[in-house]
């Protein structure tokens, strides 16, 4: 189970023995071998000139990398709430049953292991799973049966029916971005005509704000990077679309990849960057070949490379880096750490990436959608953009709609549209709640449906998950708590421990043995995370709990068993091992009446 | 520190050691001559000092030791039912303490090693008499199972810490453990 | 060289260029509870126990640069309650059984718990399974007590030049690892005089045959509380 020295050598050579490419290297070792063995770690460390423990630490950080053997087929079920509500847990259990394995356990013959992973970005066609990193959507018992048979027959993945891996892009409403038709190079040419400063000025006039959630002014970011002295600058496209329930970047990267790279190139021109990265989440492995092809075509068309558009000083090229399963890498400084081949831990700020980013050089990190919009602004001008939207939120926003709706998919709408309008468009009936912006966003009840999308009212990074009146919102909160506990990087105490404590309390409540004290503890911990955490993951991790406790309290209270403290564990079950070894089953060997 | 003024009615107090070593009880006795003051103020119900087997309605319960078996849980629940105020006394009651250091081991293997494969075993068999309480898979602190009103840390808590706790509760104020009395060991 | 002053709980605290709020406070003999900060290492702000409010906003005082005129709140019931909860988080996250720990009485985590008036862990303990590593002839590793402050990681990398320690895993499964294919400390270059051994604030990295060498009553925090050490420290603060 160790890669041969020569195979490892070839792999390292392709990466120029560059330690900053460690995550990419580890991904490839994992793909080649299904595991990163202790020996691999030692050899990699030696070749890269890194302490062994640091390589092991990186391998241990990302959930798609594994230092212990997984199945020859590693199946990871997408565990977003939308998957769960479509029955993913039953499908997962049936596959486990088929191979007689428990969750996260390796089958005795080493053939298969089955586990869970955070949202895979197929919310419009779930439930979904990844098998050896490749996405399969629209799961149902029939497809699970097909998958089980293929695994049992040890069919290599590339001989599985293509249809299984089909991912469809459904655009229900297109506007500025999704209806655009830009010839490659048009925006770059327009930017060159305006000049670098003029381009930033145009973006400033457009009032474009980051689409990744924080809503920071794009022009301000670009300007700050541009004015920071230094010989090298970088542009990073944040395609680590990890927020559960969002999939608009997936569609943009497949249908509008040229537009996105065009936006990166415009940015590079404006800020004076020579190198760009697309940080593509590992779940979107199926987009890699397409993106590489687009980049190659653009190189051949003279849109990437040296002296672009005959400009002496305009050199720019783009490289795709794959993530390896870590939501926190969507945070821009954690993303940069990952790009540098490290554990994805958010940095202390200031300094910000615009002055001290990739390899401590000035770096712009922009969301996929932001870059697409920037390209169009460069081409069509600020006024074209600001004609849509509101005073504080110019332009449009792409929403990824999933959950209890008739028509899941993408909806591009001007900022200022109401929640109710989108619900209507998507064909939502009996809507109880909407999670806007994903778990880190906001959960709205019907009294909030008249509110408007916008940085001034309901900001959003694009996820829009709908729950009808049949859903128990406490279960939604439990799913989100599980997500944050799984994705916490563990750097700071409040998030590392608090997300797990919140999840445990919610598990107790959902299982029907929660107490009023659990509710109190949940609220207290959620609020502590808000004030004490190191980064946005921790400060927002309590949002679903606080929102649902405020707006859907009866959903919790219905499951509460006691106002007093109950055992935090199953007392009768705690005697089971002793019963087994002593062979006792008398009444004294049980806690019958008050098992929680 | 002086004892609070006598009240008309003595407070009923119960004490017990669960998965503990009675060290906390010994430390309570270390209040020495203040025991006389204390006995003017309280009347003992269930306690190793009275040898009463069950606890009647009490104002105050002091429990030492963690929860390592079914009987510990039954006693804890009896105390919780009968005592208006329940105090977890000592490191074991508060954290599981020394007994909880078996928590990383499988309780089945513990019993096998002790009764079957250990070097000093003869007539090897694991006892299965229904009179014997079964061990829990893991040792827990008291607050994992019932509501606890106050915690008196220490291994054991010092006599002065006990005195502060008891006199404060009798006087109706929240016990305050300064740096000299707050200890986890 | 004094650069200016800020206000900490109503008291003027001077600071020099580059100092963070915590560094300036400790230099002025004002105690702000902290665990992952050590005066000899670059602050990284992970434990969050040193959280203060700067002009009303919660910040880590160890990483926030001191600035002229800042209004800093530290010793307030609200902030101390949050700190106490964070210390309780650390207690329930690991297996902290003080009575059997050689570091008891000189442990920063324990002393910080005392300083914050913590009488119990409040939350349900997680009881993780973390085996000890006794493979090294002179040093014992007891991961049960690790608070993930990374001081040993920093010391071994920056001072000892050995990078014996690193972190792996993430979230609640984050854990300390050592620089050996066997995973055993005995196969690393760690030696007993290393800074990494000295710097551990809790009972993880222990010198063998040294346990309980100071009698109870004469240990560091038996003699004085941790905040009293800070108040008495000339400059730079408590390790």
C-alpha cells in the first residue's frame, strides 16, 4: 500500500519538488494509491525538505486525504440537509447493509468504505455521493443497486456507465451574467483601453461587491493590492464553493469558464498580477479537465501567457489547484495557506491578503461570480451594471435554489428582489422556512419572506434552501451543527470545542432526550462562538441554532423530554458491555424505567 | 471563621461516597473542633457516620466519588430526589477522577483481566451475582446524570473549603472559594 | 521607548511600537488570562482566553496591536465568564485529572481555572481516547492533557530547530503528533534540555523521574496565584 519510489519520484518531479504544492502532491498520492502511507509521508518529506510531521499534519487536515487505508471504492455520501431530507441516510444505510459494513469502517476484503462528506454542490440534483472523488447525483434505491453491483464486480470507475456521473446545469432565470455572451478577449481589450487605473475606476463606479458572502468592495480590494509595492502579485479565483446549498459556481465554471478566467485576467491587468490560481474545491473534480481545456485554449488564443494583447508588461497565466475537502478553505486566508501547501488555518489579520497574501505577496482573492461580473463590467461599463439592483447592492445575484421547491436550479435576480418572489418563481408550496446564504447565513420564517436580497437587508452568498411545513426545523439545525463540527479547523478553542458541544446537545434533543438545560447551553455556546471565534466559520457556526431557537422554538420544545437534567448518555446501554461479559440479564442489570 | 448562629431547626444533611475513596469524608472530619459547632447546626441522615442505608428528605446532600456502576447511579438519584441542595464534592464527583482513567479501556477487558487472566487469579470466573452492581462502560461525573447545585473541588477539598461550603449554605449565601481554598488536587 | 498609551479597565497602559495589547498589559504588570501566549514566541491567538473588548469589539489581546487611545475592557464579569467557559471547554475536551498529574500545582491551565473561579467543568466531558507515549528514555508524552496551544510546535521548530512536534487532524480530532514514521517520541530527536520540553504549560511533555519532585504546598501556584505572578513580573509576563 505504499507508492513505489519511482512512481513517487515521477510525481514529485512533475511538481518540481515544490513544497508549496504539497496539497496537490498528496492528492495525487491518494488518488494513485487510495491511501497516504507512513512511508509515503516520510519519502515526501525528505524530497520536499519538510519536517515529516508537517507533511503528516497536512495529510491529516483534509478529509479527502487519508493516512489509513480506505476502501478500494471509497463512497462518501453528501450530508447536506437537502440530501438528508431526500432520504440520503436510508440510501447510505442500504449500501452499508449491502456490503455488511458500518459507517466509516473498511470492509473486511478492503473493497469498500462508506462515509459522509459535507455538501457536494449537487443540491439541485441530490441526494448525491462521491465515489473515489467522482460525483454521482439523483440517487435512489435503483441507482444505489447499480453502484453496489459495479463495486461488487470491481468495475474500474472509468468503465462505469457515463450516465451515472452526469451533472446537469439548470438555469431558470438568467440576467446580466447568465444571459451574457462575451467573446473571449473582449473584456480584456476594453480594460486595456481604459488602462489599469481606469479599469479599477470603472469597477468602483459599478459598486461591485464580493459575491462570496462578505460583500467587500471589489474595487477597494483591487486598489489596495495594486498600490502595495512589490515585484509580484497574484489573483486567486475562490472556487471552493463549500457553503452547503450553493452550486452556482459549479454552473459558472462549466458554462461560463471563459468569462470567469476573463475576469481574472482583467483583474490581473488592473492590479499588475502575473500569476493566477483557480482554487477548485475537490468535490468539483469533474470540472478539472474542462477548466484545463479552457485555459489551454486561451493560451493558444493569446489570452493567457506573455505580452497579452501586445502589451509589453502584461504577462498572466492561470493554474488550477484542487482542494481536498475542507470548507474552511473558502475563507480567503485559509485558502492561501492551502495554496501554499499547508493546513487550511485562517491567518491572523491584519495583514490582509491584499498586502500579504500568497507567499506574503499582494494577492486578490475573489469569488467566481465576482470575477465573472467584473469581466462584464469591464466590457459593458459600470452603468450597464448599476442599472440593476439597489443603491447599496448593484447588479444581480445568482441564487442556488434547492429543497422543497418544484423547480430547483439557478435563478439570477436583481438585488432588491424579495424572498417571496424567488419562492414563487421556484414553485415553493407551504413554505415554513428558508435558509438564505447557507448554514452560515440566516434562517427566515414566513414573516421574513417580504424582506429583500441585498447587503442592506438579507445578504447572501447564493444558497437558498427551502423547507416546507412538513419539516422539523430542529433537524435542520442538527444537520448544520454537524456540518460545522465536521468542518471546524480546530485552531481556536471556542469553535473547536463549541461546535462539537452544540452538535451533541442537538443530537440529544433530536433523539428525544433533550432538556431545557440543553436549550440554555445551546444558546449560550452559540453566542460565545459569535464573539470569541478566530474566523467567520466560528462566528457564524451558531447562527442556525440562534435563528431556529428564535423562530422555530416549538420545534425544539416538542422534542424536549424534561425541564430538569437528564443523563447525557444512555444509562441502560452503558451497562451493555458488562451484561455481555457477565452473562447477566436480571432486572438489576438494567436501568429500565428511566433509560433516556 | 466562626459558625453561623444556631437556628431553631437543625438542617438535615446526608453524605455518601460513590466511586470515591472516602478521602473527602476524612477531610470533612478534619474540621476538627468545628465538628461540635456543626453538630449544633445539622442533623445527619444517611451517611457513613450514621450507617443509615437510605436517605430521607434532606436540606443538603454531599456526594463524593464519581459514577462507576449501577448502584452509584441509584444512590445519586435517591440523593437528588431527597435533597433540596445537592453538592458534588471532590475531583471524582466533578470530573470522574481517578476511576475515570479506565475510560479508555473496554470494561469487558477490565473484568477479564481482573477475574480471568490476571496473574493472581484462582478459580477464574467473572462474578455474575445479581446482588453485585454492574459497572458502567465509562465512569462519569455526577453532573452527567442529575442536576448538581454546587461543586466543591479538591482531592480532597480542604477542611476549610468544606467549612466554607457548609457554613455558607447554612447561612444562605453562595459559597466563595478564594485562591487558598480553590484546588483541583 | 513608549509609543503611546491605551486605557485598560480605566487604567492608562503605555505601549512601545509593535507591542500587542497583551504584551503591553503584561509589561505594565496587569494580568490578562492567557494560555497559548508565551513572551518568547510570536503570538498566534488560538486559545482565545485573552479575549478583551477593544472599543466595544471582542478581540484577542495577544494578537491585536496596541494603539493610541484604545478603550480596552478586560476584567469584567462578562468577559471573565466567557474566559471561564473557554477554560471549561479545554477541560472537557481532554482528560484532565489534576490529582494524578505531575504538573498539578504548576500547570497554567489549572492556575487559570483558579484565577477565573472555575469550580467545575460545567459541560459533559468528551473523554477522548488518547494513549500516552512512554517510548522516549527521558520524556513522557501524555496527550490527554494537551490544550493544543502549539507552544511545543513553535519552540521545537523555531528554537530547537528540530520540528519534533506538529498538529494533525482538524476540529475536535485535532491532535499533537511527533516527527517520526513510527509515531513514537523515542524515534525523534527530542532531548530533555529542549525548549519544547520546557515550554509545555500543562502536563503533556514531562521529564521522566522528575514527577512530584516539589511537595504539595510548595509548588508554584500553591505559593501565589497566577495573577499575582503577573503583577510581580518585571517585564514580559508569565511563561
